[in-house]
């Protein structure tokens, strides 16, 4: 079993930059539905063979239906799943949906609100991403 998988957007990409041992399927600026459309057909093994998976999606979504999040989550079969919550200041509806979907699956959530920069969405420095990575690793059972 491999250690970890990171799925998501630019925040996921930033996290993967400081967690080089993790496999990542990330794309800057991608919405949840577009991520699913582009990457869902990867072999299931890609999303099943990991001790834990980090999902960072929602920050680029216009709606907050959660259907795409649920479809992605249904494919992930890791031992533990941790969702990175979108900004509570500028993405409150998306944050609420991530919380809802994570709760439906019994997953963990990680708020990065205290580590975002001037845009109130992205961590501004490598050090901020390193702190997030530490929080992720500390939460692994």
C-alpha cells in the first residue's frame, strides 16, 4: 500500500509540493466537476491503494451542489480521507458543501483559514503549506 494521494486544485498542488512522497492528481484553477470529468476514468487502483487521501476541491466551484464531490469521494477507497476546507470568508457555500460531503462519508476536514494570504483563499508561502502538511500528517490515524 502506498502512503498518500492528493486530489484537487491549486491548494492541493501546493500541498503536494511539500509532500513529495504523495502521488497527486491536481490542476490549478480546476473546479470539482471539471476535475471529475477529466480524471475520473483513471484506473480505480489509482484511488484505492493509499493509506490516506487528501482532497482539496470546491474553491473554484460556482455552485455548491456537492454532486461532483460525492462522485469523486465514491471512487476513493483509502483508509482515511481528509478534505481541505475552502476559505470561510470568500467560499462559505463551498466550504459548507465540503463539510456536508465529508460528514456523509465519515471523513476528516482540515481548515486552512488561519494560513491563507491576502487573497483569502490560498496559503501565501511554502512555510504555510508545510504547516498544512504537518497538520495532515498529525491527523493520520
